[in-house]
């Protein structure tokens, strides 16, 4: 690799790291605020919040990877142009496609990173995150250990704790169970403890009273107790694990046993094949974005209006690629021609090549039917 290629590639990687860090931080903070409100409000610890945040990072990184590469390609190419370094290279006979060589190498690096994320890391993190969400949503202690709030962990059940001490002791507990139509039971106690056992969580209530009301006879019976143990495992609806989604399966697993993966996900092997090609196409878009970014800057040349219009052009071209991608999502989600997965990549590559051609032929007429002097 020539010295210029190594220099430009180094600049691209440096700027990519900076923009990727900024974008990941922005996305992560936005996601973390919402996640913090949900988890901490439900009584979960900070460790659970950090675990959920870490598991969401691979998907965020895969999302910002093309955008960070696009911004880095535009910034580096524009800076080299302003410093007249591109002018020097063009004077030595470098064509636009020749100057694209370090950008192609940069794009291939991003494609490899995107492939690792989409084929392995994102599915693993997504499945793990779903399992943890299922476990957390079924945690009785997390759903019930909130003081000063009337909770309804399931239909027909109301639970209230006035105060929770630092030692985990519950003060002034109220539990109403109205799930049985012929009997309504209300428990109140001065103190209580939530304990774990092999058979499930138990609520140990001390110094309280149980009131049983019969709606048919309108009879109310009360029982004072010194200690009462109540099974509360049924107060929270268990989250049942459904079918395994294809997005949770790594590509190596799909390739090794597509029949088993199709059976677990209740889909066909054609769906498995489509998912693999879709992930490949998503990784290849990283190469397209950086080529469009550099191509737009090279096509800008010198202009008294600056490079703003060409940056807008590059953004518009990327939007068109994303529109094409969004259009074929429903099509590729069904068994069919797998080549359609690569349509956004082919369209973006065609646009990038057009920009490079324009950079090498700045005075060529785009519309051949226009005559000289005719607007």
C-alpha cells in the first residue's frame, strides 16, 4: 500500500473512531435513560441496569457503523481537499478511483466489523437480553418490593407496603386477593419478610389479621395471627418462552444445522437462507456509505458555494438507499429470490460509481440531448 493510502486510511480510522464513539454515546444515553426509568422504578438493582445496557450495545454499534463511516469519509476527504493534498495527488496522475483505494480498504474493514456484529454478536446479545427480560419480568421480589405504592402484580391482587427498612423488613403490609369469585381475602400485618425457598418465594407476615368475605352470604370472618406464611409465587404471571426468533440465532448455527433452526423458529429453511443473505447485505452497506461519502466530496471539486450542496447530495443518496432497503423488507422476509437482499447495495454502489465518474469528468454533459446555449 502506498504512503498516501496508509496516511488516508489512518486518518479515516482515527476519525471513524471519534465519530463512532460520539454516536454510540448519544444512542446509548438515550436508550439508557428510558431503561433506567423502567428498571429502577421496578425495584431492580444498578447491576441489572448495567447488564441490560451492555447487552444493548452490539445492536447500537451495528446501527451507527455505516453512519460513522460515512461521516468520516466526508470529513477526511474534505479536509484533504482544503489542505490541497488531493490537488497534489491529482497532479501526479491519480484518478478518482485510484484515490478511492484507501476508502475501499476502510470500507472492507467496516464490512468485516459489521459482519461480526450482524452474524454473531447481535444475535447472541439479543437472545441473552430477551432471556434476562423474561427472568426479570418474572421476579416476584422486583415486582413487589416497592414501598408507598399500591401494586397490582396480577389481575385481582393488590399489594401495598408502607415502608421497607434497610434490613429488608416490610412495615404495614396490605394484601388483597380477589381472584376467587366466592371468597375475597385481605391480609394486613405490622411486619413482614419476603423469603426465598426451593418451592418459590414466601411472604412471612407477623402480627396481623386475615379477613375473609363471602359475597354470596355477605359474611365477614376475621382471624388474628402472630405469624402467617403465604405463597406469593402465583402473584406474578410467568412469562412463557415462545418460539426462538431467527434474529436470535447466529449465522454459524444457521449454516451448521438449518433444518433444526427452522424447526425451533417455526419457519422454513428458505426463511433461514433469507436471514443469512439479509445480514450479509446489511454488512456490505458499510462499503457503500463510505464510497458515496468520498465520491460526493471528489465530485464537488472547487465551488464558491462550498461543499454543502454536495454533502446534501450524499445524504439524499443514502436516504434513497435506505428507502430501497425499507421497500424490500417485506419482500425479503418471505421465501423468494435471495438476490433482492443485495438490491440496496447494488443501487448504492451504482450511485457511488456515478459520483466517481463525475469527479473525473467535471465538464461532461450529464444530459446529452441538451444543446449548447440552451438552458
